[in-house]
């Protein structure tokens, strides 16, 4: 039988090619051969012709019959950020291994967009949601969760909610970064923050304050600059701090995009890392190893973050139950490289 490339292959085509009824073809392709006493030879014949004809059963038709879509929605605030891209990748790999497909959406660091995307994904009848939220508002996520949609939030979580959450150990991570800077003799440190009000940002700044007090130093809010976890924010805030405080000996970027922006500002202002300015960053990106001066990093385990989120959502889908443990904290580690110099 010859079909053009533009033809829509139907179950009738497969049945005709295998010389069986449509119902037999359907049962063979849906794993019901034994139940309906269809011979193994016939099942293999049907599958052979389905593969040859590149037949793809209608996902919508199957979902209407089973009331399952086989879809998991994933929302991230910035897919161009390697951190979120890596999390999305791990969730996708785990989901596909369990037979699910992933619908990926980018909220563009905007809560209003995130609210619309979550609603749209629910209208597509996704079976679960993994959301790396903007981090400023959880109401729409709480409503989705209360409405019976299995949901896991990752990274910028909401500690006062009952949402199932996966996050890095932000407090310990920032403390490790401060420990390296303080032990290297740095006392005048500038902080390139992310989005104010979000859990990672506020937790990391809290650890900064605790580390300074433990070292007998005071926390100066005027040394904190920035408004987002982006390269542009890092660039603008680094230029501002280095202009107003030329006595700065180091910068602590609370995200790698912030650090990349800072590097551009430092270069434009005629300063060098680490000769006259040290730089350490929170996050991890494979790019930091390729820089002329590799950056010291508080490395987040993005693979584990993504895998943990995927396992939590898939377990909920298998069991129909929410996990007893709601908050899952993934360890971080300090990777010391050449970007932090000791004050002489």
C-alpha cells in the first residue's frame, strides 16, 4: 500500500495493512492482546505495520478515553539561564523515562505571565506541574495544588506554604562563600543581589549578615545592589557599587548571570579579577571553568534538584498521594578557583 507523505495515517490503515479488524489493531497496539486472546504473531504483525506506516495514535483521543493526558507541565522563569535549563532537562528526562511528555513554558521572570501559563497548562489537562516560580506570589500555585493537580515548586520556594518544595541549601551556601572571602582578608565586600523578596535572595543575604556578625563586622545595606538574577542586573549593580565604593576589594554575586554582568563592568572600568578585585558567585555553570580566570563558585547540584523534583511529581502520579515530607533541601558545596585572592 502506498501513501503520500501528507496523508494522515489512521488506525484503519494499520488494520488494513495487517489484514485484521480495527478493534483487533487497537487492542494489539494498546497492550490488550492477551486479554482479548489475540495471538502474539498477530500483535507483532500489527505493530510492524504501525511502525512502517509511522502511525501515531491520537493523544487527545486516548486521553479522552482514559481521562489521562500523559503530560507534565514545567514552568521556569528564564530558559536562557543554564541553571533553569538544566533543571528542566532533568525533569524531562525522568518524565519521558516514565512515559510522560513535557510541556515547557518560560514565564520571562514575570509573575503575571506565570499565572497565565499555569492556567493554560491546566487547561491542557496536564497531570502534574513542576514550577520554578518567579518567587513573589504563590497564590495561583496554592490554588492549583488545592485543586488536585500534583505540583512541585523548585528553587524560589515559599516556606510559609504547604507546597511540596525542592531547594538548595541557600543558607549554608552563602555562609561558605563568606567564609572564603573573610578568611582571605576581605572586609569591604559588595553584594550583587537577585530578585528582592524571593527566598534564595533573602536567605543568602541573611547568611551574609550572620557571617559578618560572627566575624565582628557590621552589615552595610548600602553595599547591596541589584534587582534581579540577570546579567544586566549584575552589570548595572557592579558599576554602581564600584563607582560609589572604589575601596571595595571583592564582590559576592548571588547568581552566575549576576557574576557575568559584573565581569563585563569590571573589565570596562579597567579593573581585573583577581588582581585588584575578587569575585565569587552563587550557582554553577560549566562556563565558569572556561573563563580566563575561573570563578570560585557556590555550586548547586542542579542535576539532583531536577531529579528530586521529577521523582516527587512522578511518585504523586503513581500513588495519588502527596509526599509526607514537603520540603527537600539539596546540599551545596564551595568550589574554590582563582577568582578570590588573599588581601596582602
